[in-house]
C-alpha cells in the first residue's frame, strides 16, 4: 500500500506572509503616490529575487519569507536560530515547506 502524499496546503502548520496592498487605485493619479507605489513595487521584486536566490541556494531564511510558505511546526522544532556576533541578538530561522516536505511524507503533517 502506498502512503498518502501529505500536501502542505492541507496542513494546519503552514504559514504564509500576509501580503498587503498599501496603495488605493484611485490615488495613483497623484504623482507622489504613484512614485511611492513604483518604489514599493521595485522593493517587492527585489525581495522576491533575494528569496528565490536563497531558496535555490539552500540558504537559511532568517526573516519571514514573503513569497514562500513556511512551516510553523518545523520552524519551532528544527528551524534553530542564528546569533549576531556583534549584538548577541538571536534571530530564528524559518523552515520553508517545500524543503521540509520535499517528498510529501512530512512527519509533522496534520490535516486542517
């Protein structure tokens, strides 16, 4: 008998960054608002590129990913943390679902 595939999107531990839309469409005719929106969009594209590069390289996520779902259970149990050598401040590491459940057999999977 084949084990059922454990799909992260159906797990109670999956978390995704809540995307916001800070600019209302009716205000985009105002030059300063449009300028701010274009800057915001550029920063969001740069963040998406950074996250993609980290994911492809297998690097740690020491910030909540905006473009990749992460697992609250794996993050709490296995994510660990990094310590800033200068300030001593601890930063937790987020575990990306696609890494934690790459084969669809996650031991922490729990149905929604």
